[in-house]
C-alpha cells in the first residue's frame, strides 16, 4: 500500500540520495515498517544524519519532504534494517499518511487508508532500551538463583555446575533497585527465572515488591513446578500474574531419566493448581528432543482440550554442557506436521515481539505454540534483556558477551551511570544470533546460569 504510494508520487529527489523509486524496490513489505517515529526519536544520530542537522530534524518529521527523508533513511540503512524488512506480520505497520499535513496528506488520500484517529503509539521507552536496529526492549528476564532441585539434561551438564558464591549473588534490594531502573525506563514485563526461582527463600516478598513497581504490567515466572503448588496461592496474592511450568514428558519414568530426579506427580499437581487458581492460560514449556519425547507431541496437545493450557513446544537449543546435536533437533515443521495429522488447527496472529507461533485447536479450550529459535529465529522482533543471578547483564540469550551491573552497583555509582552501562550494552546487541551450527561452537553459559 505505502510502497505503491511512493511509486505513484512525484516527490522531490533529495540531492544527496537515490531516488524514491530505487528505494521502494528495496522495500518488500506492505508498509513503511517498524514504528517509524520510535526509530527517529530513539536513534537520533541516524535521524540527524538524514535530516542534516539538529535544527532540521524535528521540523522535517512534519514537512512535505517526509517521504523523501524516510526513503533516504532506509536506503542508507537497508542492510542494517534488513531483518525488519523481511519480518512480515511481526512488524507493527504505521499508516504514514496520518502523520502528514497539508497538500501531501491529500496527495496520498487515494492510496493510503485513512483513519479518524492516529494509530496508537507505543508507550515512551528510554533510549537506554533501544538498540542500534530500533528494537525496543520492554521485557526483562531476571534469574534469581543458579540453584535448582532438578538436573535436566538440556539445562545442566551431567557433572553439575560450579555455583557462584552466595555473597556474589544479587540481594533482594539489589534486584529491586535494578528492576526499578529498567521499569522506570520503559520495561513493562518482568519474568523470574533461575535455576529454580521458587526455591529462593525470599521469593514471596520479592514478588510483592516487584509487582508494586510503578509501570510494571506483567510479573511472570518460569518454574519446574516441583515446589510450586504450595507456594502459588501466596505468590498470586503478591502479584504473580503469569506462570510457565516446564514439563517435557507425560511419562514418569522418562521424567526421571531426563531430570535425573523424581517429582513428575508434583509438576502435574502444580499445573492443576495454577488452573484452579484462575491462571489463564497456564503455559507448559516442553523441549522436544528426537529419540526422547517427539512421540508425545499429540499427547501434550490433548492437555489443552478441557483446560486453559498453552503448550509451548520448544526446539532443542545448544548451551554449554548439554551435548547439543542437530540429530536431536526436531524442527518446527516436523512438529507442526505431527499435530496437523491428528488435529484441526488454525494460526493465531502473533504480536511482532512474540517468540512463539501460536495456534488454536478446533474444539479445545487451550492453545499450542511453537518456539522456533533454531529453524526460524525471531531476532528481528526481539524485545528481551536478561539480568543473571550474579548481576551480569546479557542482551542476547545466545550471545557470550555480558557486562556486570552488580560491581558498579556495589561500588556506589548512581542510577545515571547504571543507565549508561545498560544503554551501551543494548546498543552493541547484534541483529540476530549466529545460527544453530555456529551457536553450538560458541562458548556460552549453561542454561541453568542464564535462565532461558
């Protein structure tokens, strides 16, 4: 739609840039993409480069040359924004005509859909949380502990892991201070991970304090469910409003083999408790591995028939110590084919930051999803950051680079300096991960240290 508008227009060609027609040929989607105004306002260096100067920058947003400047921007940076141009439905599309004034607005009235109101804009997000590709990071995953009461094969090496001394693990006050720094800058969702977050002794008080942070909309937890059933009523009271429970098999003997521990019945009990407490959906995370549980995929789908359960099938991912092998990987396409043979399913439209491909099943109360990190990555819409239990900050699950927030925090630096450290790390985030074969050779922590 917008591409056609550009082709049909007679906009003045910028003297220093390629023609709008040439640029349009590079744009392979139905609109000018990915929250234009956020890109301009958050990536000011890029904006100034295109518009010529600080003085020209703001007026240019509403000028008759807006399309010219937008096209010039994307021509210069088309490789930088390539992932957005190819990410289809995962991009938010904004009808630019609504942001134009005067004659140029009328010029596009016949080719751009008009609305009585402007499209809703995203909540303000600090530049600290915007990377060099314009991605807004509004989701923080906090690992509360490296300890766990299971020993899952894909998460922890058989010989175990060396634990960080307790004195070097973030305290409750440190977690809350850092979380508040992120939330006040635009993060609206926090997920608590581990290790196993529910075994942290102060988990209830921590949930209460985090849920009270002004601006936080969602407080979630990913847990193995072993001790969750007894704690969940109080956690819900204290503000935990979303729960993911890991379960990779419905067969107790296979559960014991995979986790090197007993407790299958307690995980099932926790899932039922979450349903009874009104969590909807209750998300069940299932890592699918060839030769272990791919034959149970349709049995997991049946869990969604009468309960508000969202089963999330996860492709096996490489991390240190989990002996990843491509032969163990069951790709999304194969998992989907298995489900389609037995059930009538329908794709649900995903939000552009969604990690999963979501489906509803005919006649079922719940849903199923596929997390395709290996075969169809979703890096273009990534909005996630990670704070590890030892205070290190990771901008990518698969990236080896980390920066300590604990050390400057304990040295007494102020919030402005912490924001500077965080912002610099976010700006260094890469466009995407390296691909599953390179990831398998790249040093990274075991999953239990990262928290997923």
